């Protein structure tokens, strides 16, 4: 089953001055980005400060974004420190309207297959995407393990072109990149899409880069370099400059 193709956004989570969750603001921002042309929205991922959200807030966010963007693919982050926690989070998300879940394996895990088996069982018919961004979000998803995992897709945020080509050559699952350096190359190599944090501020650049515009690829890398100065202040600052969204964060 094909999930989606094109450019998606790793959505920021907005908070008020007291660091309370701004559901309406976050959902409205997602709708703004969809109006700009993004085809997928990742809620409660790394960019969305998932580690600073309660499980109840995660569910409320996914429901709010789903209602705001009914016609694009909504992914929900559900990583857990161990298999039981991840499975519980995934099970809860099955009733939110999410189209898929994104899950990173635990750090320092020697065998990720039991973890993803538990996640897939909890997900039922909901597709599971593995998340590879070791050192930032969980542990390693080895290319050699992909065929044995009960997953529909992979988000690889490392920006490693050698790993990307090895993945595409050896595995027939749906591969998405998460690094802003990669959209133009990733499409040329055969990836299904890109899920970009910097898309919160410059969604049109990611779309144009994906479509083969080298100048847009250059500009989105420049935007990424500005945003990466600090997390999450960098991406929230860049987004606020463009759209007037709140700067408040729980992390950083």
C-alpha cells in the first residue's frame, strides 16, 4: 500500500507564554502549510518536541491536526524508550485519525526486531514507519535489518547519500528523507518523499527542490543552516519570522 509521495513537514508544536499546548495554533499552522502544498504532516516528532509532550497531549495534537488537514497524510510520532511504551502509544494513536505512526528504536538496542514486532502488533492496520536518526532520536535502524522488520516505510534523517542509495537498492519499502540537504537528490534516486523541519518556515522551497529546482535546494539548505543554530529555538524563530507564530518552547 502506497502511503504518500512528495514533500511533507515535520511540524513544530506551538505553546503559549506559560508553555501550555496551543492546539488551535498548531493545527492552524499545519493547515497553512498544507495550503502551501505539502502532502504530509508529521505530528509529535523530534521537531515537534515530542519528548516534552505528555501522552495525552500527543493524542490531542494528532486529533486537532487531523481535523485541520483532512486531505493529506498525517503521521504521528510514537517512539518509546522500550517496546511496551512504544506499543502503548501506538495503540492509543489508532483512534486519533492518524494515517501512520513513526517510531524510532531504543538507543543501544542490539536487536530491534522484537521492538518493531510489538509496535506493529499494537498498530494493527495502521502502517508503521521506522525512524533512523541515531543520536538524536533513538537508535540505529540498520539497512540490513529493514527487510525483516514489519514496517511499511522508513524516515532517514541522517542526510547520508550512500546510506540512501543502499536502502533504495536493497529494500522495496517506502523511503522518506528528513534532511534538508536531500530533497532534490532523493527524488532523483527514487525516494518516495521528504519530511522536512525547515518546511515549517519555507514549505515552497522544499516542494520546488523536490521537483528538481537546484536554486531552491540551495536556498533550503541556507534556511536549514539558520534554523540549526539551536533547537528548537532556531526553527521556531525562522517560522515566526515568516508566519508570526509563537516562539515559546519547552525544550532548549
